[in-house]
C-alpha cells in the first residue's frame, strides 16, 4: 500500500494493490479505468474503441506477454485497428510487417518512430503525433518543415 492517499486525486496503481496483473503498464490501467467509467455511464464499451492504441502502448512499453490479460488486450487491439496512424504505419511497413500485426513487428517497425518523436521532438511535434492517432485530427494536412521540401 502507498504511505499516503490523496484526498484530491484518483491514483490507479496496480503495483500497490492486489490486482493480479503486475505486467499491465499505464496504458492498460487507463483502459481498465475507462472500462469502469463505461460501466458507470452505462456506455456500450466506448473504451474498446481504443484497444488498438492500448495494444500499441503495451507493446511499446515492452510488457510481459506471459500475462494472459496483457496478451489478450494486444491480440484484441491488433484485430481491430481503427487508428489512422497505425493503419498508415502498417501500409508504409507492409513489407516488414507481413499480413498481420504481431508484437514483434510493431516493436521493431512502428514503435521506434513513436519513441524518436517522443524523445527528440518538440512539444508541438509530440502533440501532432498524439493527435494523428485519433480520427478527429488524423486527416489534416500539415505543412512540411523538412529542408528541401515545399508545402
């Protein structure tokens, strides 16, 4: 248990409770919270609309795939790709990825691009990357700032 509980924040930490899956990273915990929120609102599994991003995050975080829950979330997420970003990365890396997404393929051919932007990109570039993963902003044209490119 934590030494101190906040009265003004909701803190979810599977490492500090008896939750059986200690191999679930932050993205998995956010998904579990969204599922709980769906149940409170009586929503029809809105959280499941983002399982592809959950799977991407779990693979990117190099979570232990021996956990059945973690493996199930990855398989379910890769079976229903909705994110325009992931779809485009699959297209651009089709030769390397083959016909289906696998944790190994995603770890080697998609996640490194995300890590590169997250590590050395500006705040605006990181925000642009995050928004490109969601449908509402994914199809906007962004002017190129690459040297030698126009438009």
